[in-house]
C-alpha cells in the first residue's frame, strides 16, 4: 500500500506530527483472531458467487464436448484434403485433366489449359518416360522400379514443347 508520504516525500503534509501519531495508533491496533474469516463468510452469504456456465458442466460433458470438437476438426481436415482430380493439394495451382484421344484416356496437363486449347495443331508422340520423372505426378516409385520406364503418349505443340501426358501402360 502506498501512503501519501511514500508517493510524495516532499509534500506539504509528509512529516506532520499528527500523521506520525496516526501511524503509531494504526500499528498498535490488532484485529482479534478470525475477524477476517468471519467478514469473508458474511460477505459470501450476502453476495453469493454466481455460477459460471463452465462450472455447471461435468467431466463427462467436457469429455463429450472435446470429442465432438476433435471429430469436427478431423472431418474439416478430411474435407479440405479431399479435392477434385487435377487440383494441386495445397498450393492452389491447377493441373487440369483433359480428355482427348480415341480410347477416352485422360491426359495430365503439363501446361495451362488455355495454352493447350490455343494450340492449333498439336501432335501425338509415343515415348518411354522414366518412372523417376513421373514420381512428381503420383506414379508409384520403389527402389526396384526406379530404373524402369513407362510407355506414354505426349501431346506436343508445334514448337516441340510438351503440353499433356497420358500414361499408356504402367507395368
């Protein structure tokens, strides 16, 4: 507790003898045992503590609420992670899947869909592609199959740039 003389030691009433006498009298006063306890009990009876909303919940209710919250978070994460084919998982960039060809197979776009659609006369080229280069597209890769190649068909622009890729056979 701060007294006026501790806040302003040079104040006009800092060292008045009247305040010294008051300080001595206050130091000599001593409340009987249990007065503070009785005062606190009387105060608690007169002004009862209101129950807060979270005090009313039992441990079982808290466990149920926590379980439901965890299930909700898990469902939200599942929904966020499920995405349409052709949408890159977290970056928001889009790899559209274009259907072309005689057998209705799907092409994985290597360039933007606008660029593919703008190309006046794309060519179809059959080729062998190594599995290691296809790992980024989701083709399974193990140490045993890392050196193998996969037969693929590529849609190539007139300038030779690959536009889309279709895997013909994965052994």
